[in-house]
C-alpha cells in the first residue's frame, strides 16, 4: 500500500515528515523503533516536529508505544483495526539481548484480567532472550 494512501486512510494530512516517518516504520515492520533511530534517519526534521508526528500517529491508531525495558520508548506499527478511538495491539513484545531489536509477537496475545475491584486499561507483556536471527547466528 502506498504511503499517501495509508496516511489518508487514517485521516492524516500528507506531509513530507509524515511520509518519511511512515516509510521508516514500513521498512522496520514488525519491529519497534526508537525516536533516536527515527531522528537519525530523517532528512531534515527537527525533534519537536518528529515528537508531534509520533503523537499524531499514535492518537490516530497508526502506531503504538512499546516499553521494552531498554530505557528508550519505542514505537511500532499498529494493526489495521486500530483507530483514533481504540488500539487493538494486545500482543507481546520480544527484546533481543544480543542485537537489541524489539519485535512485535502478534501471535502471542496479551490476554490478562485484573483482580476484582481493579479496572485494567492496558497490558504490556515483554519477553527477553535471543531472537531467531541471533540464535541461528551463534
């Protein structure tokens, strides 16, 4: 799917910064990427514009936050079912101790329930170890 079409599908204006950011996410599909990674691969964008773009993408259901324990907030593409009202990215993430990549594990659903009297708003499941590329490399 073309970048312009995806942005329009999420009711977002097509700008050069948004196109660049979305292109970087598409190149790393299935993996979470940090603000630093995005910033270092951008042609000519300032930090504030990038933060606003990420916030806008998140608010519209295009990306979701990933907390992988590395101390860096990362983001990954959402499923097509996500939108500005609700995110449906209820899956686990895997952090590779060797290559430092964070991978979305769509096939591992994060289905948990809160104890009686608690109201659950989100769940984060993080697995750590060696990814399949690093296991096969060693």
